[in-house]
């Protein structure tokens, strides 16, 4: 694999060898404990670097710069797709499975079939084109950086809307990620319907408030272990979740 120092080097090399169009794929919200997971795929015009001079990893951009790049990408991209996966689907399948499936959906929804797919971080089997994972791809590959901006801006806008519905959690500030302020709000108010009940901190807050999941949940091993440490063994805690809940609220592990 040819990996250059400039963000356009890898996809340009693939394009020159007739392996394009090259799609980049990235997500936003994997580490958050509230809100959706958002996955984007993007195909850029070859040689468009001069017109997208601010493009880089979305995490390195200010909110205003992200908005500028986002609007520019909507104008300049050959094609793009954005997939929004709600918290209940994350809870039912687990974050890794959901992330992989979201990336497959994003690529499948591109109207322009890619000749090659570059993915940030890890391998995604089952794509309709050859693919390769790129470590820190959102900083090394322009089309992956573009996908990261599309996903991040979309998710931030969603979290701003969720803040209007649930102002007590501060979603407009931390965007659903686990911060000290978010943790304090969780313990004070308990989790909402837009939290990921499979995450350890959310499960503990739910337990403290005597609340049960409103949908199917695949508890993580960490969540089970954390709860078990407070009331018994992991097996005992598993029995608690499997058999004490009514049928609509049954937790699957």
C-alpha cells in the first residue's frame, strides 16, 4: 500500500491505477453513551485538494470550520451517503456489530459504485468493492477525512436537537460522550430513551434509579461485571436481567 504524507496521496495513487472511484468511510459517535451512531461514505473528485484546503480529521477542526467544510463537501463530492443508527439498534446488536453494518450500509447507498474503499481504523468484510483499512485514516486520506466531517456534523446537529428535548443532560456541550458533567447528570436524572442502555455507566445509572431498559439490550461484559460487583456474581446478575424483566423489556446478552 502506498501511503503518502499528504491526505490525497493514497486515493490519487489508486485513481491513477484505474482502481477508482475511491470511497472513504468513517463514523461519529462510537464512544458516546447517548445519541445515534452516524456513519458516512464519501467519494471526492480527483485533484480537488486545492478546493478543499481546510479538509482534515473532523476532530481537528473547530465547529465553524467543520460546518464550512461540510457545506463545501455537499457541493463538491462526486457522491456521499450518511447513515444514522439509533441508540436502540446499538443496544440490540452491540456497538462493533452496529458500526460494521453501518459502514456496509453507507457504501451500499452510494449511487456511484466505488472501485475501492478506504476505511478508518479497521477491516470491514462484505463490502461490494475491494477495501483496505487505514490507521488514522481520517488524518491520512482525504476521502476518509471527508466522511468523518459528514458524520460528525450530522451527529452534532442531531445532538443539538436532542438537547432541546432533554436539556438536563447537556447534549449540546458534550454531544453524548462520557464526561464528568454527563456522568453527574446521568446519576442525578437517570438515563433517557436516547441513552445507550448497554453501556456500563448508563446501566449503573438505570440501576440506581430502579429503571429498566425500554428496548432490547445486549449488555457488555463490563456492564455485567460492574453490576455483579455490587450485588453478586456475573451469573447471578445475568439471571436478574434475563428473568426479572417483563417480556417487552427483556434484555438479551
